[in-house]
């Protein structure tokens, strides 16, 4: 149940990361369109700035068109205000992206810590698996010894049975000579009773050995099942660690992409600042020439 819950949480995290990645991609596309529009506006502003400087150089010869130049100057001021508003919006988006980068860094740190804990769990499971394998090998050795003892006991029983058959043959011969060998017959009966007692005793020992062997086999099968469960848990832990590594790599790539986007935005801000300075200089020179 813990593994299922962790898998569910991982699926939810992956879905959330995909949604955020999609939002970032949409935001990047919007930013690229804004940058393209801003570049077009910049080219227009540079063209108008060059035209304004030409008109400034010809101001003494074209006093009749001062009003039209004033209107154009107002248009440039309006565009300048629009550029200023766009710059403020860009700065606000830059702050938001910076905040998202910091949140992503915190999340990556948490994933690294969780990955470390999972690695420790994998090492513990590996150690436990080694202990169980050693215990299984020990039980197999004991079972082999029990089998060897059982084989020796079976050989002894076979030998006793052979002796028993021999004694039975001797008993038959003794019955034929019953009248002549009564004393010898009594001795043989006593020997036969001892042999039968030993045979019964050997049979009891054999049954006990068989019971012990069945118990040992049940214990070995139980240990094999436990070893299989631990191996499956180890495989699941390794798969979870691999998923954590994939999530970490995904977050890392997203952070690199965000940093690249931030670098692009910084360059755009620097270009906008340079253009604004250039427009300020042209505006001041135009105002001086007009005065």
C-alpha cells in the first residue's frame, strides 16, 4: 500500500510538472512574440530617430514645417511611453520567473534528499537479502547432511533385513532339525527377537528422520518465498529510485531552460535601456534645436 501510494504521488507530481512545463513553454512563446514585436518597434524607433536627426539638421531651412515636426515628436513621446510600460511589464515578468526559479531549486533539493534516503533503503535491503541467502545456504547444507544420514540409516536397515532373511533361513533349517537341536533353536529365537527389536528401532529412527527432513524442506520453501518477496521489494525500490532520478533530471532541464530565458530577458532589458538612452539624447538634442 505504501508503494502504491508513493506511485500515486509520483504520478500526481509528474502530471503537475508536465502542466507547469506546458505553462512555461506557452509563456516562452508569448515572450518570443513580445520580443519580436519589440524588435520591430525598435527598428521603427531607430528609423524615426534617424529621420528626426535629419529634420533637426534641416530645421533652419524648414521653419514652415515646425508644427508637423512637433506632431511627430509627440508621436515619438507616445511610443516612448509605450516602451516604458512594456519595460515595466517585462521587469514584473522577470521577477515572477526569478521566484519560480527559486521554487524549482527548493523542489530539486527536496528530491535530492528523498533520493538519498531511497538509496540508503536499497543498501539495507541488499544487506538483508545477503543474510537470507546465507541462511538458505546453511539450511541447504543441513538438509544435505540429513539426507546423507538418512541414506546411511537406510543402508543399515537393508543390512539388518538381509540378516533377518538369513536368520529366517536358519530358522527354517532349525525347524527341520527341531528334534535334534532344541537348545540351538531357543538361541536362534532369542537372536531373532533381538534382530526384530533392532529393526523396529531402526524404523522408528527412520520415521523421525523423515519428519525432520519434511520440516527442513518446509522451512526452506518458506525462506525461498520470503527471499522472493524481498527481491521484489528491492526491484520496486530500485524502480522508484530511477523514477526519482528521472524527475530530478526533468526538473534540472527545466531550470536550465528557465535560466536561458532569464538570460534572454536580461539581454532584451539591456537593449531597451540602450535604446531609451539613445532616444533621450535625441529628444534633448531636438528640444535644444527647436529652442
